């Protein structure tokens, strides 16, 4: 991605770098907390799918205040650069081992809040991506049911789809209040939203499990969106617009009067706050440098040509 791609011109992306947040998602959690006060009086918090760590940074900033003995556990499949005070577990949220480790870190106590900004690797095949995201939410709920205290809070990223109402209805069985939050920093054009579940109160006799899902997200018929307690947009409406991005060529835009001096000066390229520690694409980049892909593609083209000739 070049310095001028859409993402890098994005207002919140740039604000995140200027304010030393590892990802623009930090603003989403802050805006939700500003609206709902979900981090008030929290002493134990779990951040699922935490890397590169901007949500954990927010937890650290808002919970590690003077006199507090708050504990934060951050979990991700990927390694994550350290954040002072945050306990990091490199692990899978679908594993019961991970749930047990969390409780160990809290000396047998359960968490006040579990947050999850998880996302599977996107394939570009919409239905598959939607399915994978739904599976991740199920996994997030399963681990939450192991580690969350009664009356606790669960916040998870979702992508609104035709089955969303069913998810809200299922969550309503376990939490007294269920909201859908759309922070101002989440692009309006994206179907991303956050399901905020307050006051965990599982039904009598409910036994948490990791081996099968406690939620059933297969049949949305007959379920309507009014099962949620509210759809809330969070964040100062006079603040930054998430759809706004810096123009492609800032110098030309300045000359043409499209941006003012202040905007032009703001567009100073800054390095990312925390580059990925061990990204999956590292090996692919090395292979690309060595020309492995062009060789494979040349071989494939040759084979295809030969195949076509044989077919003629
Ligand atoms: N909240 C993070 C932040 O603010 O920096 C960004 C999270 S990123 C969008 C999604 C993360 O989900 C990735 O780091 C990915 O490794 C993680 N993830 C996906 N599936 C997971 C799983 N089964 N267990 C743990 N982490 C997972």
C-alpha cells in the first residue's frame, strides 16, 4: 500500500498515528466508552483478538489510573509488541486452554468486561467472509461465557447481515440489555457495527462450553430487529467524519485551493506506530523479492499455452 492509498489518507488513520495509537480502531472503542461508560469501575478486562493492540492501549490508558489495581489480558493468534501492564497471551480464542489461562491471570476471578474486535483473514468471497465473522463471534461468546462475571459487559464487532437480528435475539437470552453501536470513526459505508451486551445473566442451568456453540445463528425467520434495546451512534457529530480522506495529491490540491495550508501541513507522512511483529505476509514478500511468484506464473502460463495447443 502506497503512502497515498485510501487507507493512508484516511483521517482517523492519520489521527491514530499522530496520537500514537497502533490502529484507528482505538477511536471506535473510545467513542463507545464515551457514550456508554463501559470502562467505568472495571478492574479486570479481557481484550480478545487484540493485535496490534490499539484496544489494549485504550484499556491501559483508561484503566491503569493512579490507585487502581486493574488487570488487562490481551489475546491474539499473532504476537503483539508489549504494552506496559497488559498481560499478553498468544493463543486461540476458540480454545478452552486460553479461557483457563485468563482466569488464572485473574487469580480465579472472572472479568468485568470482555471486548472483541476480531476479524478473520478476508477472502473477498462475501458469503464466506460473513460466515467466518459469524463463527468468530460465536467463539468470542463461548470464551466470554467462561470468563465473564455475572452482570459483566461484552462488546464485539459484527458485520450487519440478514442474520444479525438472530444474533441480537440470541444475545438477549444471556444479557439484559443489547445495543448496536456505530461509532463515528467506523466508516458509514461499512456494515461494521458493535454489539454491546450489558448485564450478563445467563439462563438457569446454563453450562458454558467451547466444543459447540451456545448460540444458534442458522434461522433468522421470524426474528425482528426490535429485539435490540437501541441503535446508537457514538462520537461527537461535529468531530471528524470517517468518510473523509486526505486528497490524493496534496500539493496539487493545495495549488488548486482544494485544501488549505493547515490541511496541507497536516499531511506529513508518519511511520506506523507499531509495525506488525511477525506478519503472515513476510514470507510472501521475501518469496516475491526472490522472484518465486514470477517463475511460478511463467511456468503456469507455459503450461496453459501447451494445454491449449494440445486441445486444438
Ligand atoms: N483490536 C485490534 C486493535 O485495536 O489493534 C485489532 C484487531 S484485528 C482487526 C483482528 C485480529 O483478530 C487479528 O490480529 C487476528 O490475528 C485476530 N484473530 C482472528 N482470529 C482469532 C482467533 N481465533 N484467536 C485469536 N485471535 C484471532
